[in-house]
C-alpha cells in the first residue's frame, strides 16, 4: 500500500464524492419517497399505487442495490488509485 500524497488526495476526493452521492440517494429513498407518498399515489406500478409500493418494497430494493453499487464503485476507486486489498 505505497501511495503518494497526491494519489491519496485523489482517492479521498473520489471516495468522498461517492459517499455523498450514496447518502443523497439514501436520503431520497428513505425520506423523500415517504414525504411525497400521497403525490406518488397518483401513479401506479404493478397495479399498486406508486407511493405505497415504494414505501413497502421499492425503498428496500433500492437499498440493497445501493449497497452493491457502492461496494462495486469503491472497489474500482481503490484499484484505480492503487490502494485495493490483495485478493
């Protein structure tokens, strides 16, 4: 794990950007969907009101996908910056 100072800065900047993006998406699907559930109910998905579906199942699906997406992106950042763990 020999990295230069500038490489560490690039790694941290990219990791921080990924973390902020992930937290924004998490916030939208945790709180935003529930705040606007009544408005979302004007649309339907699989014959369910969209607000109900997103509150009951959709948010959970997004969270699982978000975890795998974050892990995949972070691994790519680690490899590109030379700080990935040996497999």
